[in-house]
C-alpha cells in the first residue's frame, strides 16, 4: 500500500510543482489544462499534497520496520532465558547433559 502511496505522491508533486515551472514558459501539462486559470494556487496545493503523501508513505515504512517491543520475562526468570516446554519431554538447558536417544541400526549402515 505504501509503495502505491509513494508513487501517487511523486506523481502529484511532479505535476503540481512542474505546472508551476511550465507556467513561467507558457507551457502546461495536458492533463492539467483544465486548471490553467487556477494557477499558481492549484500547482502549489497539488505539489504539497504530493509531498504529504510521500511523507506519509515514508512514515508508514519506518513504522513497519521498527523493532517490535520485547516480551516481558515471567517472574523469577531473566530476559532471554528459555521457557520450559509444557508438554512432552522437558527442554534441555545449557549446562545440563543431553541424553541422546538410541535408534535401531538402519540396514546398509555401519554402526
């Protein structure tokens, strides 16, 4: 959505501020020929709306890419400590010996 907003903002800014520049040389964008008698006010407003859309798009992208707040640790635990698994076998933590489950020998492989 924000890339569409950025593209529309760029288009509005180019048309708005470009119409101001072209008016000085007695040219106009055909797309905006209906607004000739409203220049330079229309060009300024259209350009500012374009800049607002560009700024909104940039702000939305920054908000999306901002890091999410970290979850609070449960009482009695330190941040970053792993939570024990509720079901099945207990989760192994650092410093505890890990027991490996033995599987039967597969045919064709040496043990």
